């Protein structure tokens, strides 16, 4: 199953591009799901229809799903959320606040991924197009393998311990609600699903497309996102440059400066993100809303090509051996030396930190206990050299 995730800064056109792509794919005969994880849903607005809370068949081959996390917590995850809510209420929080608190940030994404899992198991779709909230949330999604590790290793075992404690002792002493079998089963299920979700995210058929506009602040944020996606070892497959002012149509002096700046930015995008494939769409003169306009957008972007194609497959992170030295090579676009920090934790874990984002890399078994010889950054590629521990003494 192909999964295309569109991300980018607020307002650049993620929702429109996602809807346009999904409509095109459905028309081409792919069983398509257009899914939104942005809690401020706007797929309905973009498509010009009202979308109910569950999977909704909009057109031939085209279903739509807007994840509503409160609905999810009340239905699919009601056991866990009721427990957390009653736990928080027992701690003195009011009902409503407790219900809100039971929602962990990023839950929309996790809920969306659980759906994806189910669709994959049932072979419901050929392609899922994901429209996301502005950048931050997608980065959270990409760090999911790390986060789920954390959940599974620490949170989960701690939670289980706490629960057994509550079951046998604490509940008698202080008044804590006791998690019942259903809650525990729910948590076990969540844990298993997290592991499966990780595989989906790491699948090369799941790719990221960055949507941007030819504007300074948007380009800057897109560069940062590109850096972080590389750090999370996720392939950015192409760029979608949207809302380009059409030079031919805007000849008056009023737009002169704007167009000149735009030319400069277009060149910069080309240069900075090369060799990524770039698709362009012009700013339309009318409101971009409803099926016809979306189809015009898809035509502008993809011409006659198939938008489900995977345009880039090389992953940003790889291991190579050179003699008895092993190298971890990480593509690090737009990064300067002093922006990178590296840590070693345990014997087989390397942590690379860039800005506020960090990637935990578990070294392959052969490199457990390996000595880090050094790291260098050349042409936006970080190379970490490791020497295997000499076992034959
Ligand atoms: N090529 C275009 N021509 C004209 N209008 C456009 C174009 N692309 C997007 N728009 C308009 O820009 C606005 C923002 O687009 P859209 O909702 O798709 O962006 P978004 O990135 O999903 O925003 P958000 O971050 O708020 O979710 C909408 O009103 C949309 O109709
Ligand atoms: Mg949107």
C-alpha cells in the first residue's frame, strides 16, 4: 500500500494539494483514501462537502476520513481513556478537563496510523493520501519510531508496574481507580499496534512530500523540515511549489517587486533542494475550492503523470564499510557543524541532535561497543566513523 504524506508550513496548500492528488488517483482507478490528521479539519471545505466522523465514500474509488480524536478516544480507545479520565478525576481534576487531558499530544497521528494499519490488513486501499497539520505534527510522526521505543521501553513497562501495584496494594490504601482487564488488554493492543505502525512508517512506499510557496519564511521552514526528515531517516520524495504568481498575467507595476522576489526564490528553491524533483502550481485567480478547481490544480502539478509514483527512494541514512572502519553516513541538508551534537548512550546507541530534534540510532549488533573515531560534516553529509571492537584477542 502506497502512503503519501503531504506536509508544510501553515497555509501553503497542503489540504488543496492532498485533495487534488487523491481525486486524480481515484480517477486513475486507484482505490484511494484521503485522510486528514489536522484537528482543524478543512478537507470538507476544500472539497466543498460535509464530511461525517467516519470513513465516507465521496466518489468512485475515493473515500475520505477526517480523524476526530475526541470521537476516537470515546469509541475505539474508550477503555483506556475512561480509565485515564477516572484516574485524573480521582486526582481532583474536573470531568471535562480530565477528558481533555487523557488526549496525549500527537494522538491524532497515532490514531491515524492505527487506522492505516487496519486498512493495510484489510487491503482496503491502493493509496492513502495524508493531509497533515502544519509541520510540527508531521515531525512528531516521523520521530514516532523513537517515541514508540520510548513508550514501549519505559512508559509501557512503568504503566504495567503501576497498574499491578494499584491492583494489589495501592488501591486499598489510597483511593485510586483500579484498571480492569479490559484496560490492560487495550494497552497491550496499543503496544502491539505501535510496533506494526513503526514498520509502516519505515516502509519505502511511505513517503513525504513537502509543500511550499516561493516566499522567504516558507522556504526557511521547509529547509528546516528537510533537515529534520533526513535526521529521522525518512525520504523526502519531492517538493510541491504552490501559489506561484503567473508572471505573464501580472504585468502591471503593482506586482513588479513581488515577481522579482519570486524569481529569486524559485531559483533558490531549485538550487537548494537539487536534485529533488519539483512540481509547480500557480496561484489561481479564483478561489481554489470544489472538485473542478482541485482537478485544475492536479493538472497543473502532475500533467498526465501518475502522482502515486515514488520519485525518490534513497534513504538519508546508511552504513558503509571501508577496510576495518565502519561509517554511518547521514544526509544533513542546510546544517552547519555547530548545529550538530552527538551523544553515546549505552553501548549500542548513538544520539544525533540538531536543534530541538534528536534521532536515536541503535547501532547494528556488529557495532555494539564500537569505538567512535570521529565525525565530520562535508557537503551537507555527516560521516561518523566507527571502529569495531576487536573481539579476537
Ligand atoms: N494554487 C492555489 N491558487 C489559489 N488558491 C490556493 C492555491 N493553493 C491553495 N490555495 C488557497 O489557499 C488557502 C490555504 O490552502 P490550504 O487550506 O490547502 O492550505 P494548508 O496548507 O492545508 O493550510 P493549513 O496549514 O491551514 O492546513 C485556501 O484558501 C486555498 O483555497
Ligand atoms: Mg490544511
